C-alpha cells in the first residue's frame, strides 16, 4: 500500500479527471485484491510453501520447468518495473524537495540494502511497510473525516 501510494499519487495527474482516477483506483484495487486472495488460498492449501522466501516461485517449480521459467521471467519483469516506477517516484519527489543532489544521496544511502539477503528484508520490511500502510490508510480516512 505504501509503495503503491508513492507510485500512484504522481500517476494520478495523468488521468483526465478526478472521476476517472477514482474509477481506475477502485478497479485496480479490486483486481489486486482478487489476485491477493487467490495467492492466499493457494498458500494456505500448501504447507510445504510456508517457509519459502518466494513461495509462488517454488510453486511454479512444482508445476513444471516451463511454468517455472515463465513465472521467473514474469517475476523479474515485475521487480524491474517496480524498481523503475519507485525510482522515478523517488527522484521526482526528492528533486522537488531538495534538488537532484538529494535524490542521488538517498539512492546511494539505499545501496547497502542491496547486499542484505532477501529473506531478511522480507522478514523485517514487509511487516514495517504493512504498519506504515495502515497508518497511511488511517491518515487518509482521518483527513477525509476532518474535511467533511
């Protein structure tokens, strides 16, 4: 939620009007929610996947070599597009706040995180981002309530 907000807020200016942006947000949320529900149902039914850092990748390997290769490609592309869009959002925000030097500084400061094992990042950052996402949702609802 938190990383999606960082990407979607600047993208909302691309919509023709507020109603179109709202419809896109609702439709995207429904699609993302359905996809997440399907993943949860698959994971709950397969205890062997619970301890894997990338359970869906392990599941694709169990489905066959071609499924594993295809899913690996899709996962790589998803990671790449997420990195590019998050990087764009970061550079746009940091350039607006503190100039291009600030954006470069933040990117260099984040570089050591690339050497941390993925499973460790997932263990600590996913829950942290979940809490931050809940705080963001609460803040949006609170702001909406205050402006009525």
